[in-house]
């Protein structure tokens, strides 16, 4: 019986780290969902970048500055309040991506 277990474990462990086929199936399904969510998140980030470019273009065309630091502080606070300290890092990354070329 230990021989069967030994042969079954390597089939599930490399892909998922699971030790049973049931756990491997659940992990695979959850990973697929995460992959789908990541695709949606990336799409939303790209959309955010495009909207930010419109704002920057209009602000510059009207004689303003490209970056509004007060608004960036609001965004940082919002992410920190919703997600804790790691939210600040996430917001900083989004802001960096959305600023375009400096």
C-alpha cells in the first residue's frame, strides 16, 4: 500500500504541492480562478493607465502639472485604509504605472 501512495504522490505534488488527488484538484481549480482574476486585474490596470493618460493630457493642455500630488495622497490613503500597509505599496505601483513617462 505504501508503494501505491509513493507513486500517487509524485503525480500530484509537482504541479500543486498537494499530497492527495482531491487536494490537487481543488488547488488546480483555484489556480485557474486566480489566473482568470489576474487577467481581469491586468485589464483593469491597463484601463486605469489609459484613463490616467487622458487626465494628464487634459491637465497639461490646460496649463496644469502632469501629476497632482494631493490626489495621489488620497489614492495612497484609500488603498492603505482598504488593504493595510501592503495596500500602500500596491497603490504606489499603480501610480507609477499610471504616471507614464516622467
